[in-house]
C-alpha cells in the first residue's frame, strides 16, 4: 500500500507537505500541488477513509434502507440519491428490510454501528405508535429522511412523499368521467399511510360524484404482482358486476390484469384497469397500463436536498410532490348497453 512517506520521498518534500496537498491546503504552491497530485495518482495512492473519518468525525457514508431494490419504485429514487451523493463525495450503503420489522431494526442498527452521517429510510409500516429503533435514531441525533409518508412511530423525522390522496382522487375521477360507476378498488397494505391515502382519494371521488361506495367492491390486494393475481381470482369468484378496477399499485394492476387476460376477459373492452406508480413495466405490459406517474427521480432529489440541510444543522420542511395521470390503453369509456 502506498503511504504518504512514499510519495514524499519520490517528490522530495516532507510528509506534512504531501498531507497538505492532498487536503488542498491553501499554503502550498500551485506547482507543488500539481506535482504531488500527479505522483500520488501514478503511484496508486488511495486515501485511508477510516483515518479521515477519525479526524473529521464524519464518514461520508449515507445509509439507504428500503424494502427491496427489486421494487421498481425505488430504482429511480435510489439513482437520484446516489447521483447527487457521488457528486458531493458521499458513499451509499444500501440495506433491504424485505418489509420485515426485525430485519429493519437490524439494518438500522448496523448502519448506526457504521457511523453513517445520515439515513434515508422507507419504513416498514406498523399500527403501533412507536418503534424503539426510531427512538434510538432520534436520541443519537442522526439525520434521517423518510422516503414516503410519515407515521406516528417516525413522524419526528422529515419526510418526502407523493401526494397520494389527490393523485388517487384524480384516478377515480378519470374512471368516473369514462362513465364507470361500479369501480372496484384493490387496496394496499392496511398499515401503510400511502395505501390509506389512495383509498381515501377513491372514496372522496365517489362521494363527490354522488356514487355510493359499495364495500363489496373493495378487495385487500397488498402491493405485489402475486397479490394482484390473487385479488383478481377473488374478484371473479364474487361476480361483482364492476366495470373498472383501480389498483393501489402498478404491480397489483399488472398481476390482476394478467389473470383477467388469461381468463379471456378483454381489457379495456370488458374491464378498465388503472394502476399507480408508472413503473417501467406498466408502459410495456400486454395492454399498456393507464396509471399515476409518481415523480420517482424528483422524490430522490428532494430527499437528498433535505438530507444536505439536515447535515448543515438546518431543519427542512417535509415535502409532498404532485403526481399525474398517464392515460394509456387499459381504460376506455363504459360500453353503451346493447339494445334488444
């Protein structure tokens, strides 16, 4: 391993001079800086980040805790965070919770042990009002940005989220304007605030259009493709007479739509379907999916902006970003009743 003394010997200067050059100290001449930096690069010098961390009391590590990178929602969010972090000299440490509380606790504790400068966390939502690991984060004063909606157990931290209620309201209004009144709702996890907001948007749109909500049209469908497929089978077994389905996520919409298509149900001729998220797969599905476009990259960029303010000792406001509908081929006007 190349040491500072090796560079100093080759450059004919003191170890202190080399150290100052690599810290870009102002009291070293431009010519000396250029010569020492070129030599350091040629010799393959790599700074000792652990030693730097001890001196500065910062690690330049940022933790990111998400359910899974396989969830396409997080790919763009993470890209935005990592791009900005890279520009600023920060390294990202990624941890997956798989939506398990115990694993989330372990992930956060390990990142605290690594002395990360801050954390971005997409929480594992629970109904309880508190969670010890989040209290520990607050007690240690670690900057935290919640990726998603705040909940009682993590409300003490800044959050960056989509305005899911308004977006879901607009999705239901889209179906109503197409003439659909029997609209089924495939709901997400009950404990998740984003799921609650999307359901409330659906209810509000029905109420304002004087369409009575039918509890028989609400199905608990989770958030995955598999969850959507299971909900579709239940939907078919119950013969609801619904003409449209609003799904809590794109993955649920794709799972249920695939099941319907395999059963010979035509989309959108027999059944209109709208999702939420605008993941890449939705555009290239068998029937391109009408959906709500979440501003995923902007969410990541906003989260990084909030983190930088926290690192400077400021307290930024939580942010809610607007989403918009993308109309594709999976929704269509309600067919006119056939005349006998």
